[in-house]
C-alpha cells in the first residue's frame, strides 16, 4: 500500500513539474512573439517616419517649383494638395486591399515564424539522419 502512495506522489510531482514547465514555456514563447511583432512594427514605423519627412520636403520643393512656373506660389501648393486629395480618396476606397490585409498578413507571419522555423529545423534533422 505504501508503494502505491509513493508512486502516486511521484506521479503528482512529475505532473506538477510538467505543468509548471509548460506554463513557463508558453509564457516565454508569448514574450518572444510579442517582442518580435512589436520590434518589427516599430522598425517599420521609423522607416515610415523617415519616408514621410523625405516626402514632405520633396512636396514643398515641388510645390515651390510648380508655383514658380505658374507665377504664383500658392498655385503650386494647391496643385500638390489636389494630387494628395485624389491619392487619399483612392486609398480610402481601397483601404482593405492596400493596408489592412498586408498588415494582417505581416502580424500573422511574425506570429507563426517560430513554428515555421521549428518545422524547418526538424525537416533538416530528418534529412541529415537519412544521409
């Protein structure tokens, strides 16, 4: 009878350790994926900010150039603003296709990257064992 109780205690301890380890592994995987997604989005945000500054100065220069050709600076700014109005209407109409779907795909690919990498590693190990 004492032997059964000892086995049950050992089984309980192993189950408890397994559960704690699984929870810790899940927590670390969640942290890794979150950090990967946040850092990727942050890097893209910085790139977008730099491109926005470049675009701003190019647009100012283009507006001044068009204004000097037309003889009135405000006309250059008006024309460039009109171009951006048309562009914003196009983006608004195709928002789903141009912004939402690519951004969703980016986040999903970042979240699933670890699983893909792990499956590739296991495939390489299997190929090495065959050779």
